[in-house]
C-alpha cells in the first residue's frame, strides 16, 4: 500500500537548511495498523505530511497504492487526497459553522456528489459512529470525543485506502482516547490501513506495528509478536 | 456557480461578521452613489447648456454687414458694405462650405399687426424656407413659408403663438387675413417656441418683404448652415473661408469684423461640448477613484478573512478541495459584497437624481425655469449598466489577491497545532 524508498526532506528557512528526514525506507501493507512514534523534532509530522500528500519530498520515492507520488500539482494532489486518504487531526478541525452532518459530507462535496445523496451517506456514517441524533448540531455543541468521532466519520466517508491520524487522542481524556482507538481498530478490521502519529506509549501499544523515528531516520520497527513484549515493557514502567 | 453550499458558506461568514461586511459594503455603495450623483450632475449641466443650443441647428452661421474699419486695396475705411441678391445666389450656388441659405430683409422696428378690432405691435422676420430647419422653428398648425410663397411673392405669414393669442383669441387663424403695417397678409401657419422666446415674431417670405418694403435688391443679413465638422479648427476654417469669399466680392479685408460681422455657432458648439467631455472624464476619474477606495477596503477585508480562515482552508484542502474551488469561494464572496452594496448605491444615486429631475420638471412646468442651466440630471441606462459591469469586475479584482493567497495556503502550515 505504502512504500517509501530513501526519502529525504529538508526545510530551508533563509540561509539555514534543516535536514528533517534523512533517508526513510518504509513499507506498510494494505490493512496494517501502524503507529509512528518519536520525540518532537524527530520528523514524524513531516513524515505524516509526506504520506498525506500535504508536502513534497526532496529525494527518493513514495509509492501510494501503486502510484508514484511526485511533482503533483495542487489540483491532482487534492484529488488523490480526496480519493485515497482520510485525515484525522488532534484538534479535530471540524468547520465551525457547519453542523456534524455537513462536516461529514464535505469530502463528498469535493467529489461533486449531489447534496441529497451526500447528506444521506453522511447520516449513515454518523449512525455508525453512534451520533445520528447529533447530526444537526454544530461542532461547538459536541464533546471532544463526539467531535473526533465526527472527524473519523468525515475521514471514512470517501472510502479511503488509508487513514492518517495525527495525534488523534492528543486532546482527549483517557476514557475517550480508548473509545476513539477502539473505533480506529474497527476501521482497521474492515481492511483500511490506519497510520497514527502519537507520542503516547499506551496508544501506540494498541496498534499492530510501531515505527520509532529518531533524528530523521527510523530507529526501530516493532512488529506483532515483539509488540507483546513491548506492551509488557510499557506496563512494567 | 449556483451551488447552494457555496452560498451557504458565504452567507455564514457574512453573518459572522455583520458590522465588518456592512462597513466594507458601505464604502463601495458610497463610491457608486457618488459616481452616479457626479455623472448625473454632469449630464444635467450638459443637457442644460445643450438646451441653450437647441434653438438652432448646431451648424448655423450668421453674417451681417457694417462699415469697414481697415483700409483695403486703396479703399478708405468707413465705407459701408451691403449684401445684395447676387450674394444670395453666390452663397447658394458657388460658395464653399455652405449647405443652406436664408437671407433676411429687415423691417425697421416693430410693426403694428391688426385683425378686426384686435391689434398689437410685433416684430417681423423675412426669411427663406430653409430658416425653419436652421432655427428649428416649430409649426403648431398650418405650414411654414415655402418656395412657392417665395417665387410668387405671396403675402403669406407665419405668426408666433403670442400673436395668434393677441389677434385671434380662440379663433382659427389659418386662411385669415391680417394687416401688417397697412398690407394684408394671409396667415398660413402658427409657430410655437416652447421656450417662449420667439412667440412674438412673424415670418414672411423674403422676396415679398423685399418687394413690399422697398428693399431693391438689398439683403440685411444671412443665416447659413455650414458643412458639419468635428473640430473647432475645421469649423473656424470654414467660417474664415466664407468670410474670405465675401470679402473678395465686396473688397474689404477678410479680418475686418466691422465690415462684416459673423458668428459661427458650430465653433461654439464644438468648444462647449469639448468642455463637457472634459468634465465628464473628470467626473469618471473622481468617481472611479472613490470606487477604488471602496474596492481596496473590500480587498483588505477579504485578506483578513483569508487569514482568519487559513486553518479552515487547510482542512478543506486536506479533504480534497482544489485550489480553484478555494479561489471560487473567496472570489464569489467578494463579488457578492461589492455587487450587492454597489447595486444599492446605484439605486440610491439614480433615485436621488431622478427625484431631483422630478422636482426640476415641476419647476419648469410652473414657468420661470428659464434661468436654470440644469436639465434632466439623470444617468442613462448604458452608463448604469457600465457602472454595474465595473462593479462586478472590481469585485473580482478585490477578491483576486486574497483568493490567490487563500489558494496558496499550505495545508501543513494551516493544520499545525500551535
């Protein structure tokens, strides 16, 4: 599903060049549930931006769903994002003057789906998140967990291949964090690749593969079996 | 374009910033309002002055004679110059730059007109049929002097409306005989001047007047129409040419304005209209300047709006909004504000000028409007349409810079959690 080959990325500000990603090689198959961990400055957000086609990379290859992502113009990038990727953000990023249903329906609007039809589909997804009764509420009238569920519904509505979640539980308390992770797990069970960026060990521990970044390179990849040991290690701490 | 979602979004942002939107809209409305008032006033002034010219064809030239004031080719100054019938033939057939000719023979002073027991003292103009077109004489009943009157020295007269009222009251004057001096003339028509300047005048055939009042072949003055031209220089050249030709015939210095006086309406007309063109341009410049101030305001507001909505725009882009859809959103809002506000200003401005016009017409109907150099101060349809088009273009212009900025929003920067 996702193949990264020696990907480099630098940010140039004035005369300073900051080399953020220093050759990332990564392969994530379809249906994986992966978390990316790392301290701040390790390059995890940059990596997520590149995975989400929100940013370019300088060197290497990125193949998403069999297609090399390189030198896309903004319009094409927008189309690919819309079709392949669902985003979930830490601060939800719901549009404040649109109600839950309209927020969920937004990606379909950019696919030119008719208003009636996309509202119908949006209701279906809200129902799946258990938020049918909240469809007409504005984001300001929802709790944090509800907002994130609306955001997940919005990420899912365009039937993406990959869900990219940037600190999806960062703004939530422990109980709601676990609820959200449970939902992401269900999403993953339906065969959608889920990649989350987090710095919380207990959240990362709920995924099936952990990629640890440090100073722009992959420090270690912890897979299924090892994950159990990792979990125990975390518990012990 | 007529996508309910776009409008819903635009209205929700407008609703969130009512005061700001109002103030911005107001500056645009004010700009258009001022433009309309200025243009309307300019038109009013121009119409008022044009009305002054409306008594005559624009290309009329008058010529009259006097005594020479400059010695010429051995002839002393103080010599009297007189036009005669040969000049008329020359002007009609040979002279360059002349289209129509009407000669006039003066009857000294006012003459007593009488019909039955009614009488009054009025002035008489002897003329050629062409004078009707030259001085735009309106005939309310009957006809004007014609060529047959001229050829047969008929005693036909066209009387002004005031003369009709004085002599005939309610009676139909056509075909009736009136005495002018002691000579009976048949009334063939009644002329009417809506500006009440020439209503105390009677018109009679030139040939008849010359014969009856003992003029020999004397002609007192001429009204001619000159070739229509566009510039003052050309018009002046024509009148100079005519003066030269007459000077050669009567042996006087062409620059001697005492020997032959002349007034070329066309030069004056073109000159005046030039001034109004300049005024009109000036008005447009001021108006558009005012408008630009309003547009810069809108542009400014949209920039702030884009800045405020950076995160939202970033989210939209992450969800698959293309740059063009983002541009469309900002542009449409900008166009909406300028168009609605501008249209409001347009209606107010046009309304004010129409109201003014209504009052003015009332005043003119009541009489005594003769002194007002101001007529129909309204803006025509084409100008209103062009103002609207300017508005929509300027709305697009105002939105363009902010929209481009919005389209360049990088989702990563917008979504960074700080």
